[in-house]
C-alpha cells in the first residue's frame, strides 16, 4: 500500500525527475525555437480564462463567505511548470484537466506560449504597477542538471535557489527574506510553516497596485458604509470620484458592470455588482463568455463612482487547487518507472501562490472638498460599490487573466 505522501505528492516528484542526474529533460529543446504564434498563445490565454471561472466557482462553493482572490495565469503556470518532465500519461492528464488539450496545440508549444505570456506580463510591470514571478527553493543536496536549470529559468522565468531545509526555521527565514526583497517588502511572511523534511518550495506571486484617478479633478475620500449582508455594515474610506468609465447592465446576470482602467497599458478591472440577486446566484450564472460579451458593450462615459479603498491578499496551496481541478496522480507501471520514484525518499513539499491587490487614490491630487454636488455633475449616473462584488483583472493585449475574486471585506 502506498504511503500518504505518494498519494498527494507523486505529481511533484515525477515533475522533478528531470532535475536529477541520469534523467533526460523532455523539453531540452523547447526554448531554442524563438518562433511564437501569438494567435495560438491568445488561444491558450483564453482557455486559462475559461478554466479560471470554473475554478472560481469551486472555490466559491468551498467558501460561501469571505474574500477570494487568485491569479489564474500564475496558478496554471505553476502547475505546468511542475509537470515538466513527467512520465507516462501524467502530463497529458494535466493538460486535459486544464482544458489545454482542447487548444489543439502540441504540449511543447503550450509551454512556449506560457513563456511568451509570462514575458508579456513581466515587460508590463513598469507601466501597470504589476509585479509577478516565482522562485523555486530546492534542497541543497539535490544536484541540478544545467540544461534543466535553463529550462526552468527560460520557460517560466523562475529562479532556483539551493536551500538547507533540514534547518526549517532558517529555511523559512531565507524564503521570507528573499520574497520580501524581491517584492520591495510588499510580500512579508510568505511561508508560515515549513517541515524539515521538505525537498522543494515553489513560491509564486502576483501584486497589482491600481489607482483611482479622476479625469475631471473631482475626487475626495469620505467614510461610508459598506454592507456586508444580514444588516451588518462597516465604515470604510471610500473614494468619491467623477471619471470616465465603461458602465453597462448585463441583464442575464442581473448585475451592473463598471470597467476601470488606469489609462496606462492594457490592464483593466471589471467590477460586477449584483442588482437584485444574491452574490451566490451571480457566481452560479457567471461564465467567461460573459466577459467577451461585455467587451462588445464597451462605451466610455462620465460616471460618478464611490469605490472603497481596496487592500486584498490571499494565499493558496497549489496542491489544493490541483485537487479542485481534478488533477490527481496517475499510477501505472510507466509512471512508476520514474527514476525518482525508485531513488528519492519520502519528503514534504510546499507550493504556494499569493495574490495581492490594492486600489486607492495615492499619487493623485484630491480636491479639497466635496465636488459631486456641483450642477455640472448632477445628471451623471452614480455607481456605489458599497456591497460585496466580483472583480476580474485582465491584460487585454493577450487576454491574460491576471486576477479573479470576490470582495466581501475590502480591507483583508
């Protein structure tokens, strides 16, 4: 009978078989071909967007209340990164669970597309206030094959850092200090617990700092009630603003949609506010084609908005996400013939994906007093994000789904 570790950790073990001496890197020529079909890569991003809605719904079922925030592109990239080098039908099983097999693209081209998509995100960081990346901490006794190391770095832009996991406290401090330095102190205490028999820790993150900017020099902060449900409210700092937004109704979702852009780059945020239905009903109805239909409704207009200052942070264990996606180990003779299965002792692993989102008016020049009562603004539509809503942040250049979540408490 197999031990509990192999029942949960087999995928990661076989995914690491390409790191050890004597194994061949399945994708050693993957990054040598610089030719990228952007249309194919947008198809990959579209597939990830579709999968992200299904994944969100499962998260929402498990957590009926509270915030949800994750990065679809980063989570899927982490899973694919760990699948590199998997033997037997494991890699095909992963592609099927992620629906990437439906793109009709060879596995190697799917990995190349993630290289292209992640590179596009990294290039956009200066303009969009977006930071993202990952780092892989490997037990220092594991010897890395140079070609495999290049594959990790080139395809998924990951750094590989030798770590002494036998001293778990020092290893935890090393990881947390490294992530804090890498994100300019935006991520603190990435890891709270680490076992001393760990052989791998993959830290994946995305940070988006959005700004609420008035196009008409009418903006100030006011304390307003945010309705939590069941007659509960909390008083929050809220940006009152006159700006240019996309605003429309989606009748089959019974919701108001406000689309916000910083005016820089192509990153936009959809705020989906249920009108006369409960948030859970909206979650059940939502599909990714709704977002594609929304794009067709885009029409800029002047709007008065009240948006609470957002500061959200959520961390997910990627293994639990794989369970939600139905990604389970495939045990058969072909898979069990992996060299790592024969030679590697049972060990623990840690794979985390952290998403952080802020939305405020810092860096802008708010007006000294209320201006929304002025006559020229009286006929403008008013939108208040004063109750739980959904948020979806996307890079439109390649349809990359950056963040998806539910906002119940804007300050967690």
